[in-house]
C-alpha cells in the first residue's frame, strides 16, 4: 500500500513539474498571404486594394490558440489597386501619407475562442501614426501537416472593419466611405 501511495505522489509531482507546452514560432507564407481592404466610392462603386508585402511573427500554441500571439508589419508603399493613379493618390498625404508613415502595424494583446473554429484577436492597430484598439474576427481554416510542405502548418482568415477618420485619414469622408473593410488570409508554417 505504501508503494502505491509513493507511486501516486510521484505521478502527481511529475505532472505538476512537467513543463507546459509553449507557443512555437510559425513563419508567414508570403506566397499564400493576402491583406485586402475595400471601401465605397461616392456610392457608385466598391473599390479594393491589397498590400503586396506583409511581415508577421506568429507564436502559435496549436493545442490552445488563446495562448498565441501575432505581430504584423505592412509597408504602405506595397499598396496596389491595379490602377497606378489611384495607388499614387492613396499613398499621398491625402490618405496614407506613406512618405511620413511608411509602416502599418498590428500587435495582438489577447486571443479569445468564440467557437470550434473561430477566435477574436484583440490588439493595437497603428495606421498613419495613430494607434487604436482593433479586434479581428478570425476563422481557423486548418491546422495540421501541410500536404506540400510536409510540416506543421496553420491557416487563418480574419476580418475587421475600421473607421479611417479615427486614424486621421478623413479626406472626402463620408462620401468616400469612412468604414474600411479589411480581409486577411494567411498560411503559416512552423519554423525549423
């Protein structure tokens, strides 16, 4: 009986002393990542643009995503609409002012599970030199072994809506919509 008690105590201590699995570094796959945003133009059209360059650091705990974090940097100069004159105007002082504020950032502060494959990621979004709270509604597309890369991977879609005037970008608002809809899709791969 004494041996069983010692064994039970040893097992409990082993479990308590065992290190918790920590979040691990995942790298963004730039070939399978898009950050797009859209807005209404005077009620006549819905325009969209994408950023061709995105840098991100992911710390993912795939067993408990609420213990994960993300930090993102987006060079404003990588903005593209497919219309060169519009690109130039959006990067000008009328809007993003890319010369003075070349980088937009998002840094997560918390991750909340809202469903089997959904999360709310709250953090701070900085655009045009202004930092405001933002919440991303995230869909967990897939976590597992990537069929081509043959290693651990995770894929997510995220959306949010912001008011550009809150970031000091208010030219032509509200005729050109103040609300900007943002959609992000990304694949990440565990760092080797």
